[in-house]
């Protein structure tokens, strides 16, 4: 919006070096508008089985990546309940059916949906037809990989996003579009406000179905609820409420876990009855604090008093009676369940009573045996004899044991008595609850009887009114007045039906036309793929035959070196075929063209340099082919599928920092989603700045740059064409990225006058512009300079950069001690190479595929990624370095070894696996330690410089200059 407001000022400016950003990013604004108009809204979906089958409101969202129509329970849910494949679906509806009801049929599935009105239904049908048509046109080119989606929910906004070399879509014919427009139905452009993001807060968002709970999707709904709780909720709102019935008088509330184990909970039927399973660490209990809803009998009574006699026959009570029957059925099921539990408790009580009876019987027998073992009164003679007999000692021990056993049994009796009292209390509570349920069932039966009586009374009124109508129609006095009114009503009904059938006829004709075209396109696409497969098989056979001939010739020994060997001829032909440029005949039939190496990669970088020798060109082409083969491995395909699934699950909400997202970003962001992820990462890091600035802050800086001279502008102009000369977006003054790069650097120089411009900022901004628009690239530069990197990193002294080099040397000695000792032995200063890595985040140091994977993690995690990958690069080639025994050879290999690393998966495994642990606090402590040392050294150097300047000025003042004539004289 702000770009349009500043357009007049840009036109009035005469400075040729800066152009208004509106003219540059007009496509970005259109992309933002398309992103805002997302097809989504509430529809009622028929689901369930048996008596629970009915329409339930669901939030539907169209995903253009896969041409899927996902449906959620609420707009806030993260995981969808399911999806409908629109690409191969057909649509239909019945004029005489319910209003707003239509059907979507896919392969083996039928989905019955219902819109709030007929106009909304027409809007949805037309939009779904249009989305299916656009998707079928975009997948006819065969230019994209099979696992990636042809269309994107968030189209790329940078220079790479505007580059359509890899995405050639077939343009539909004008005649076909004209026929489709003729068959289009007349509907409202916005669906009457019932479709779109704004409909999430509309009245449809409130569920009106009493059975809005699905056991089939219970796991998904539970995960959605827990993920919703995790998003920024405070400690006071971390309790989740699960609704089993919107019209019930009670709710299930999540409470804290009881201190008892699950094995003990099984003996408490009151707790077990309200739990969803033993695997959950919490119980669902009834919340009695929620206000009860009014009974249906009260509502019926109040409705009777408020109605007039004319409107009562026209009311429909089918839904109310159905609701009452369902409530009655649920109450009866709960009553039967309570009776079963009561029977179980009675059985348990009987068993406990039997156990008490047995214990009492055992106690009585022990008490009866007790007098028999008592000793007689002691006498002098017997006491002397008893001291000598061992039988008396045994009798004393038995008596002691019996007394201990008696005490234990007394304790058991007391505990069992207490347990019996608790069971009796539970029995009384269950009986009271059973009585309450019986009373409720009786009330519901009374309400049902009242409703049946009401229906019967209304039926009698309808019969009476029909009889009166027939009597009036038979009366000759009223015969002249009634028929015209009746005929007018029938005529209106017929007109409405005719209009409905016309709309249905147009829709079905368009549907038949589109399905025919889609089938024809699918057949032609299948034939083209078969032809391409045949051509590739023939090409493979030719290459295999040449290699077989080559192997045969190599196996045969050559007698004379002067003779022209057939093997050399085969090798020369293979080299010619490998270096042969793509001819014009290959461009005429792109579907038959194999996956050869193009002049530029997907990022716009040149794959084969022109100024190099033939051997260097061949090496570069082999490297490009190897990179392409690595990008088509199963692991890369798996990463793409994981990203598709993750973005589909986050369709209803923005991205949030999480371990899952961190792991995905560390594995690399796919090319088609990189713009969206980078934009979110930059917005996250600079949110604290943007919240306190005007929305048109970037435009204001551009206006200042146009009006006032800037000391950094001269150096910026000199470095524009030297930024990325091997990238086609910055290779010439007329390239699309030059003007955008100039705008971003000029705006940044006005925001940071202390830095102004530093060589290295141009490369950072140029990489950001490949996937972001101007303003987002400007904020990414702010995130790198002001958030990620320490202060004075890009100033004239480069203080922060020097500190990081010393920190990196410490990490090299810890993580790679052998290699560090090897460098120290031959006095190789690797910071001469690594200094540029840190300053421009590996731009022009590694191959483009690895570079952008590093930037993915860098924009998410920050500067720690630079240390990780710098160490991983040395670890990757550690053995090659250790084999070199000369300082010149080591330094020469240091200059180009990073360009020989092609396997990004292995490199990322080293960076994020072998380098662990890697805490950021360690880097910060090392930075603080070395910062003081570097500042002290710089202070000493400045003092030496000042002393030298003073001495030079003193020596110049004492010298006297004479001319040559005076010296001759």
C-alpha cells in the first residue's frame, strides 16, 4: 500500500540513479494481493454413521500446492481432519435438493457439503472449478520434480521467484477461456462475506450441531488442542476443556493428575468411568460450576406464550424431537451403565463380606485354641522339671506368634470395616445419582410427551385449515378471487425453478467441458512422457554402446603410439558430446530433452565459466552434473515431502519456532518454499525494530537518498557490478537486480551512518534479494548487521571480524586439534581465507547449493552457524590437508578446496552432528575475552601511528629545500 502512495514522488524526481520501488516491485504487490485472497470458509460436511450421521461445520482451506481442500474443526487448528483432492474431482448439485447442498466426487470417495445459501454454494463451486483448471494447466509442462507441487501458496518474491526459466506453464487457448466464461454462473465476487479469512469470526464459527464431536478424529483434535495451548499461553490458562456435547448440561474438564498410580485407580469406578483410557496422566471429571442451560420444557412453554396462532402450524419440530430422542438415548445408556456398575459394586461388597466372615471364623478358632496352650500354675517341683524340658520353650514361642497373628487380624478387621463403610458410602452416592438420573429420564419422557402432543395438535390445526381451504375453493363466491393468486404463486415457483435449472445447466455444461479437456490433457501428457521415456532409453543405449567400445579398445594393447588409437577417437567423441551446447532443435521439443546441464543453475549462477580452458569447462560441467544427481537423491525427495507435510499442517497459523521447524531448516529449505521461510525468519528477528517504526520506513529512507547526497553512494556504484558477476541477475547494468541492490544499500547507509557502506554488505544484500523483495532484503541486512553480528563488525576497523577470527582459531584447536597443529607446524595462517567467510557468510566460497542451505540455518539460528560450517568444511577435507607437507601447497589448496565439496548432506551431518556440543554461550565468552585484547592492541597501534606522524611532521619542518641552481652555485 505504501508503495503506491510514494509513486508520485518517485515520478517527480529527476535523479537517474534511484528509481521508485513501486515500478520495481509491482509484481511483489500483486503477489501479496493474491496471497491475501485465500479460498477458505465454513461449510457443513456430512459425516458420521448410523444415528450420529449429520452435518457438522468444518473450516475448509484450499491449498494450491497440492490442489487439496483441507478441512479443520476450527480455524485455529494446526492439523487437518482430512482433505479432498480437487485436481481429479468432479462437482454437482441438485436443484430440487436442500438449499446450498452440493457434492464433490473423487476417486472412490464422495463428499456431501452444504453452504449457508445458494449464492455461497455457487461461489464455492466456481472457485473450485477455477482452482482445478489452473492446477491442470500448471502441471502440463513436466518441468518440475514429481514430488514437488506445481503451484505455491506463497509465490517466491525475489529475483529467483521472477525467473521462470524452470517453470514453463502452458497457456490455455483464448477460445477455451471464452467458452468457459460463457458457461460461468453469475455469483457474488466475495461469496457474500461468507468466504475468506473474515468468515472465521462470523456467525458460522459457532457450532450449532449437538454432536460436534468425532471419535474417529479424536487424536487429531487432541493434538490440535494441545498445540493451541502451547502457543503463548500463560500458566493461568493451561487447562483444556473437551466438549462431548454442545447441548449437554455439563462439560468434561482437564484436571491435574491424581497422586495415585493407575493400578489403584482401576478399583475406583467413579474415576474410571470418566477417563478416556489408562494411557492419559489425567482424569476427566465433571465441572459443576458451569451454569446449566434451560430445560426444553421451559423453552417450549416460553415459546408457546410468545407465538401467535398463525405462525404455529408453520414451525418444524423434527429437529427438536430428534434432539430429545438423542438426549433420552444418551441418558438411558448412562443409566444402564450406572446399573451395571452398581451390580459390580454389589458383587464386590458380597465378596468383601465373605472375606470378613472367614477372618472372623479364623479368629474364633484361634481364640478357642488359645487356653489349651496356657501353662499351669507353677509349683516348686514342676518349675524345676519344666526348666529342664524343651517342650515348654516351644509352647512359649507359639503363644507369642499367636498373639502377633491375633493383632494382625484385628488390624485387618478394622481396615476391612473401614473399607466396608467407604463402599457403603459409595453405594449410597451411586443410588442417589441413580435416583437423579431416573428423575431426569422421567422429565425427558414428560417433555417428549408434551412435544408429541404439540405435534398432534398442530397436525389437527393443519387438517382443519386444509379442510377450510377446500371448502373455500368449492364456494362459488370466492372462486373468482382465489385462482389468480394461486396462479401467480405457481408462476413464481415455476420461474424460480426455471432459473435454477438454467444455472444448473450452465454449471454442468462447464463441468463436462472442463472434465473433457482435463482427460484429453492427461492422455496427451501420458503419451509425451512415454515418448520421453523412449527417447531417454535410446540415448542411454547409445551412451552404453560408446562406453562398451571404449572399454574394449582400452582392453586391447596399443603397439605403436604414433598410430591413431580407436579409443582416442571414442574418447574425443564422448568429450564433444559432453561439451556440446544445447542446439535450437532441442528447444523446439522441450518434452523430449533430457536433464542436461543448463547455462545457469536455479539460483542464476553460471554453471560452466566461459573464460576457462576446455579442461576447466569439463570439470565444471562434471561438477554441475554431480550436484544435479545429488539433488535428485531419495534423501532430498524425503526432505521435500516433509516440508510439504509441515506447511500443510501450518496452513491455519503462522510459523512458530519449534524443534521440528529447526530440524527441517537444518536439513535445508526447498527452493519453492525458501522465500516464505526467509521472510518469516527476517520478520521474527527484526520485529522489535519494525514495531516502533512507520510502515513506510523503507520508502522514507529511499526518498531521503534521492533528495540528499550520500558519501557512500560513490563506493556503492563502483561495487554494484563487482558484487556477483557470475550471476545473471547482477551481470550487467540493465540486469534486474542492480537497481534493487542499489536501493537496499542506499537505504541501509542512511539508517546506519556510522557504517555507511562496507565492502561485503553488497554481497549479503544480493543473496537476500534472490529470494526476497527490496524491503525484506533491507530488513535482512539489518538483522545480520544489528542483530546477529557484534558491534563494529562492518565498521572501518572491522573489530568484530578480527575478534571472531581469534575465536575461530580457539575452536579449531579444540574441535580439530590435528589439523590445527598441522597448520601451526607449517606456519599457515588460515584466517586469511576464513576472514571472508565470516564477513560475507560464505558467498563465493562454496557451491551455490551448499551456500543457500547454510543461509537457511543462518537466518534461523544466527552467527553460530558460521562457526559450525567453517569447522565442518575443514573437517570434511581434514585428511587431504594432512597429506600436504608444504606450506605453499597447503595455502594453495586452502584457496579452492571449498569448491570441491559438493555433498551438502555429508557437510550438514558434520556441522550439526560431529561438532556438537556447540553452545552459543561459549562463543560469547570467547568474544568477550578476545575483544579486550584486540582493543588493547588497536590502542597501542594508534599510539605508535600518532608518534610516527608527529616525528614525521617535526623532521619535515627542520628540513630546508633548495633549488638545483643554488646547489650548482
